[in-house]
C-alpha cells in the first residue's frame, strides 16, 4: 500500500479531501492532506508568498520527514506544487498524479494554459466567478456569484460540499504558483486524471498539457472539477490502482 500526500488547488484547503481520504484509507493506503501557504489553517498572508519555496514549505517538510517515498496527488493548481517538488526532492517522490491539475511543460506556466483557453465558453463560469484584490495582486471568488462558482468547480457536487468550500475559500496570490515553470520534465512515473465535464480547467486545456508532457498516462472521469466531492469512491479506486 502507498503513502499518499494530497495537495489542494487555488482557493481550497486540505480539508476538501475528507471524503477521498476516507476511501483511500479504507483501501489500505496512508494519506495526508497538507495546506499550501496562506490556505486553510496556514497563517501565511497571501501577499507574503514570495516563492515556490515559501508556498510549498509545509508540504515539503512532510515529504522529507517521510521514511519512504510518497505518491503525490495534486488537484488543480496543486499540480504546480507537484512539478516543483519533483525537481527539488526527486528521491522522496514515487509517483505523480495530476487530478485535473496544472501539469505545466518546461517554459510554460499555469497562466499560459489559463489564458490560452480564456475564450473557450466552457470556462465562462470561472472567469465570471473571479474578483480582483489589490489590482489583481490577489483574486477572491465572488460571494455574490454562487451559481458561477458552482458551475466552475462543483457542477455535480452536493449543496453541503459547495457550502463547505464557500466557508473555507481564501484569497489567492496571482503570482505564486501561477507563474512557476519547471526547467525539465521530471523522470517520475506520472499520471493525469482528466475530468471531462470540468469548467475550471477545460478538457481542451487538460489535453494540451498531456500532449506537452510526453509519457503521461491518462485516466478519465465524467465529473466536474471536484470529483473528490462528487465521486470519491471511483476516484479512490483510480488512484489506488495507479499507486499499486
């Protein structure tokens, strides 16, 4: 059984994986969910994040403290943390699993894939849900646009989980990790779980990232952006099968 660490995306927090962790643990795996800097109960101010090292400090510490290599599962912007740490501490990582996540190729950033698909009507709810903070130094989700938030992230999720996410939503820094680009493609075995009904990262963008990173093994789910809420049992079986 694998030792897994789950990494959340923008505006989210470690607790969003509560259903998925229960399923994975039920299959015999060890799991941990870690807050990136400024998210969840991490006290770092969003505008104090000055580097990927700062952003991933807690995550890195947990990985380095592990007595065995870990399987990293990154959702959405959490994929950038995976790519960064795969370069920084490659020997501590067994496999990389990108869950409808930003798996950026060398020389490209998450922002490149976001803006490259900005005109895709699939992404309209996402852009309609965003509100700038301090002249776009940060971004929050508009509380007054709950329908657009739901369409973008939680199209097939329960009212309870949507409310839970709204309660824990936070402002994000628009520079880190959005502008990080890897210097090379990591040698690790990597998998990409595509969510075909995603309206935050369109399937077209997901396909582009998989094309840009040769050797990626692709898996599919007919879900919105948040299958850890809507289909945790199915998702856990896919992750378990990948992890061995």
